[in-house]
C-alpha cells in the first residue's frame, strides 16, 4: 500500500535533516567560511569603524551569498552517489514536493545559521544599531530564495564531476537582484529611510522561488538523470 503524500513528505524531511546534521561539512563549512571572511575584513581593509559601518551591509550579504553557494555542489550529489536520487525520480509522489523538502532542509542547516550569526558579525563590522533588525529580516527571507534558486543549478549539474563553477555561472545572475535588495534594505535603514519596500520585494522573490523553483529543480534532475 502506497503511503500518503503527507507521510512521504514527513519521512523525506526527517531523513534529509538527519543526514545533513550527521554530515557536518554540509553545515559547518559555510558557517566557518562566513565567520572567517567577515573576521578578515577589518584586518584586510581597515579597522576604521566609520568605514566598516558603510561596508557592513553589502559585505555581510555578499559573504552570506558566497557561503550559500559553497554548500550547493553537494546538495543532490550524495543522493546520486547512494542511489536515493533514483528513488526520488521513480517515486509515485510529486517530485517537486519531494525536492522542496530537501531545499527546506538545506536552508535550515545553511541559511538559518548564517542569519542567526549575522548580528554578531555585524558588531565586528561596527554595524549601526538601526541595521540589525533589517539585516536579520533580509537574510531570513533572502537566504530562502538563495537556497531555492541555487538548487536549480545544483540539479542541472548533479551529473557533472566538478559542477561547482558551473553552478555559479548558472545561478549568479538570479542571485544579483536578491543581493541588491537585501543589502540596500539594510543600508536604507541605517540612513534612516523606510526599508519595508526592499523587504517586500525580497518576500516576493521568496514566494516566486517557492512556487516555481521546485518544478525547475525536478526538471533539472530528470534532465541530469537522462544525460
């Protein structure tokens, strides 16, 4: 008897979360990269607090984007190597919903830790007090879009041995708008201007990503499986 869709999604989510937590490199490497690069900024550029405060919104957002990108190459590769990707493809349940659970777990172990660490790293870059809440909110929303968009590139390159660079080439143009509105929202808040518009645009990006990306990811996996 075929299990219900809800049960299948729950089991898939639980399985992916356990695997991601056990594979410490999947969540530790992006976090370590994020912390190390931000720590190096005052050393490599300038310890001047005023200069760092100006650079902080864009710098934190750029490094968070690169840290997310760092974790994408192995998103589906482990499943392909152990044969579980084939089980996903032949599952009687909708593939877009199954891959959505995988992307959600990726955000939980990558995007959420980066978001939670951002206020601490903002202090290291002398981020003004007005920027902390917009920074956390923008990353909370924006990293979700980064995970869904990045998963499309990971799906298209899963059959390639070294697809990391190709992933960056495919998805970076789609990352740019998220980066612009995320960093600009924090900067506007620091300058005393309204930033709700930027957060609303990030929310729209996330809604579109959640609605459309799972179908693109599923199509990319089928294309990669046939190649």
